[in-house]
């Protein structure tokens, strides 16, 4: 076998052929990506994470305005409010009231069917007239009997009549007197029956018990109305509901733990939920001397200093009980900055807050004054419009990045 050609084919390659150029570029790009990803991960792990915080704006209490000692919420109520009904059961024939209508005391609101009552009234009036006519007849007969009695007395003196005749004449006089008295009593009874039926007729007319505004219309002509619940759901118990707008006041439930902050005639500021920018001055009427054991609250009645047509019954209202003006003469002389109590922190006897500066915070020392409800008065260190962190985390430090909730 000739192996010369095979041996000559065996040789060592001293310089291997380079790999294709495209594959080398891919490896370099992959290496660069790995290095960049590692740097990004390292930056993410070592970067400063912003703290998520809640922010409140510093408000200002105007000069001359009293500070609050307590906040509460309640409702506008009418001290004088009535669902007007009838005294008797009857069918409604006419209703003269609509929702929102102003009515005066004594104004006719509705009428009931009075046909039966009128017929009965005519009957008792006829009975009264008949009773009255019996009296003159008995009086004429009485006059005749008295005349006969006197005549017989004169005849007895002459011995022409007996004692029996005298006694008979006297008895006739007394009988007629008794009959006249009974007839007059019957007349009085008939007059009372007429008055009773007249009252029943008046009860067919339903009138306004006081001046006010109708806030609901509860019955229509053709329906039955009764002063008591009867006839299932087919009988009304009221014609309408009237409210005396002059008796509007506020009732709030105050936690019994803070009721010692409320005093009679104490000044308050009320804000209706419907008009949040309208402060209504008022005063405490009284504290109802009992507590609700389930809610642990005490009811407080509050009067408006001046009523307004915008104030309506059952409106929600927030009430701020104000501090006595004599207790804060200096504070009332100038505007006072107010912030939530939870925004202030203390260390080594000094108070400070975290002031928001764009996306970071600044630690700011403040001088704290008195309280105003759930807020604190800031005598120095802040101005109205500044933003502070509420309930700052323990790890929050000056200059730290933040994000606002």
C-alpha cells in the first residue's frame, strides 16, 4: 500500500483561521449588555428610595377670630315641627297645601266630607227650636194657675172654698213651675248638642296650628284620614308636615370625654355641608342633661345668631366650639398659622416639622402655641400656604426624596 500521499497530507496548522467577523461582534455586544445590566442593578440597589408621605397645607386663622376647643358634627333640626292631621276619621274632599308653601296660623289646609255632620247639625238645631217653644206655653199655663190660686185664697177668706181647693191650686202652680224648669234644662241640653255638632263640623276643616312652611304633602282628595292608624295602608294619618323656620337650631352629639369643654352661651361657628365656605355664628343653648350609653355622647343644642333662608331642616352641619375671647387677647390681635397636631415632632424639648421643598423635605424648627380643635397654633417658623408632612415616618431625614400620597 502506498502511504506517501497520506503522510504528506498530515501537517500542523501554525496559524488557525480567524472566526467570522459577525460572530465576534455579537459576543462583544453581549458583554457590553451584561456590564450595563450589572451597573443598573447596582444603581438600583444603592440608590435613595423616596419616602411616601402625606402632606397638609398650613392654614391661617384670621385676626380677631377665636380659637376652637372642640369640633363636632350634627344636623339642623326644627324645634317646632308637626305632622298635621284631623281630629276625626273622614274622607278628604279638598287639600289646599303643596310642598314648599308658606302657611299662616289658622289657614285652611284641607277639608273633609261633612254631609253627615251637617245633617246631624240641622237635626239638633230643630230639636233645640222645639224645646224652646215648649217654655212659653208652660209659662202661660203657669200664669193662669197662679191667678186661680190667688182667687181661691180670697174665696177661702169668705168661706166659699175648702182647703182641698186651695191645695189643688197650689199643686198646679208648683207642677207648672217644675215643668218649665225641666223645659229650660232641655233647651240647655239641646244648645249643647248644637254646639257639639258645630264643633264636629269645624273638625271637618283642618287648619294650620302655627305659621310655617309645608315640607311634605301626605294626602290627596278622595283618601281617608284618621288621627290613629286604622284601615291598614289605605288610611292616612296626616295631611302635611309643617316646620316653623323660626325655630331652626342645631343638635350635635359631643363625646362625653370632651363635654367639659362646652359651656352655656358659648360661641360656636357652624358650617353647613351644602355651603362649606359659609361660617354661621351661633351659641350654645344648653347641654341635654343625659348621656347616650351606647354612643357615649351627650346631646348639645345650638342656636343660630341669625337665621337665613339657605338653612333648611335636616341639613348636615359641622360645629366648631370656640374658646373664650378673653382667654386669648394676644392671639386674636394677628393671624395665626394652624397645622395638624400630627405634623409636629419633638426632640430634646424642641419642636420641629418637615417642610416640603419640591421633591425633598427640610427640617424646620417651630414655636408651638395653643390648640385649636385638632390643630396646633404655630407662633413662629411657618407661614400660611407652606406644606408640611403629616405623621412623618421615623426614618425621614432632612433632604430626603419624597413622593406625596
